């Protein structure tokens, strides 16, 4: 009996407790407050939301002008400034070639110095020979002049003696006709005249021989002077030519050395701009197709690294066929990313592709759907939060309403085919018919019996009074 009594008492206690909890929960249900939002007025932007990917508006392939193997390479996705080392090529072969060319340049410079010294020696010798030949010519002329003057004096003396003998013969002939002198005297005068005349003829012959001989001697010396002068000019011309050839040899050796030095300098490749250095894929390493790494060969004109300027960014996205007619270049847009939090960046539609393409299934597209490519330039720079390759949310501004009365979309309900909102009134809500206008993802333009700062329910309320009232 007692056992049954205790069991009944326990059952009654459980039932009573359950009823108390149910009653308490019902009492509490009346005190639950509904969420509300404030009616606002301002500029309403009607936007088209899409998803896109960031890319750099300016990217620079860092090319090499020579072929070589990578011995140093920057970290992938590392920030670089202009002049920072991006990669370096092996210079061992070029250094060996430089040593050979440096020895060649030294030999060429020594050859030039030797040619210059030899040229000066040859010119000095030729000038000395010319001076000696000129001195010999002067002596020959002086000697010829003296000998000619001596011969001329002898001829002149003999001519005067012959003339005197001729006068004596004439006088003796006149006296002999008058028989004033003997015939022997006349014969002596005739022999004297003939002797003087013969001597004069011999003097003429000698004078002619002296003139001829001295002229030849002077001419020979003059020829020697001409030859010496020609030799001097030849020596100078040869010196100029040989020295110029030696200089050309030096210049060519220097050019080759400078060319190798330039190639060695080109092996150290620096960043031409600030940005994000990304290591490119080595397409020569087929079929592995991996990024460049140390030891890889880079051909002339190759670009193992590309620098993306993330201070100048743009977003690339796709627009469907139904929305493309509402989009055009110059429209404003807003860009946001998970990395930037609540911040939105301003931009503009820069490119709207005219040709539709099929959506890429491998990138999450719908099979068979046609899309148009869109490029949006971002006006604001934020390298810390906007990086190439990031996924971003885009809002393309399609329209705007100034001084619009706005409520959240969640606050507008359909009631009897009409749009209504529920305005908070102390501990209850009243039904207010409205006309919905333009909207975006969050807000909708409304007109009706509403005022700024009214609060409207974000959940459909019961129109019975509540103890809790509205909750903002």
C-alpha cells in the first residue's frame, strides 16, 4: 500500500511540474520582442551584384636579354620595389671569356704603343735623312757655283788674251804691208793668236763640261732631297695607317670586352617596378610544366618572373545575357573582399565585351549559359587587402534614387496582393500599406503613410498587444 502511495505521489508531482513549465513557457511567449528597423531617407543605389577576380591593371614581364641558367631567384609572390633583385643568371662562362678578352685588349694596347714608338722612330730617321740630303744639295750648289765662277773667270781671261792677240796680229799685218816689220814678226803674231784662240776654245769646252757636270751633281742631290721628302711623307702615312690599325684593334678588343661586361651585368636582373613578383611556369619543362627554379635554363627574351603592380588593380567578371543590356562602360561600381572587411572600393566599368562566350564549367559556370566579359577598374589602391587573384564581390550601379524613403526588404510583406509594412506602436504593430519602388539587395524604396525614424518589423507580427514590445 505504501509503495503504491509513493508511486502515485511521484506521478502527481511530475504532472504538476510539467503543467507549470508549459504555463511558464506560454507566459514567456508573450514577452518575446520582434526585431525592427528604422525607416531612413537618402540616396538609394540600385546595383547588380556579381562575383569577380582581381588582377593587376599593369603587369611587367621581367625578361632577360641573354641566355643563361638561374643561380638566384626571388621568392614567389614576394613584394619588390624598383631595383630589387628578381633573379640572377650564371656568369662563369662569361667570366672565362672576359679573361681571354682582357688579355687580348692588353696585347692590343701594347701593340698600339709599339706601333706609335716605331712610327716616331721611322719619322725621325726620315726627317734626319731629309736634312742630310738638303745639306748635300746646298753644298753641291755652292760647289757648282764656285766651279762655274772659276771657269767663267778663266774663259773671260782667255777671251781678253785672245782679243789682245787678235789686235796685235791686226797691227802686225798692217805694219808688214808697210814693210815696217820683218816677216818673222808677223808669223810670231799669227802663232800667238792661233794659240790663244785654241786655248779659248778649250776653255769653252771646259766651261761646258763644268756646267754640265755641276748641273748633274746638283740634280742628283735634288733627287736625293726629293726621295728623302717622299720617304718622310711615306713614313708619316705608314705611321698613321699602322697606328690607326692598332687603334682599331684596341677599339675592337675593348668593344668585345664591353659587350661581355654588358652581358655579365645583364645576368643580374632587377625589378623595373614595384609590385608582386610571381614566378612564371617553365613551359620548356614539358610535360611537367612547373614554375621556374634554380638551375633552369632561360632563353634570350624569356621572362621567368612577372611583376604585378597591385597599386593599380582591376576586377574581371562575367555578366549573363539577361543583365548585359543594363551594363555599359563608365558605370560606377563598388568592390569589396573578405580581406577588406566592411570597406568598399570605388570603381568604374572599363570594358564590356561585345561577344558572348559559353560559361566555363571548370570555373563554376553553368553548362550552356552564355556570358559576357566585364572589366572594372578600381579607383582606390589598397595593396594590403587587394591582391591579384583574390575573389571579390562587385556591385555595378544600375540606377540611383535621391531622397528616397527606404526600408529593409525584409520589412515588406504581401498581404492580400498588396505590399505592407508593420510599424511599431508602443506595445503593438500597425499594418501600413506601401508602394514598393526600386530596390537593391538590402533596401527598397517605399511610399505611403510612413515617416523617417519610424520603426518597422523585420518579422511578420501578431497585431495583438504584446508585453515585450518592439526590439530594435
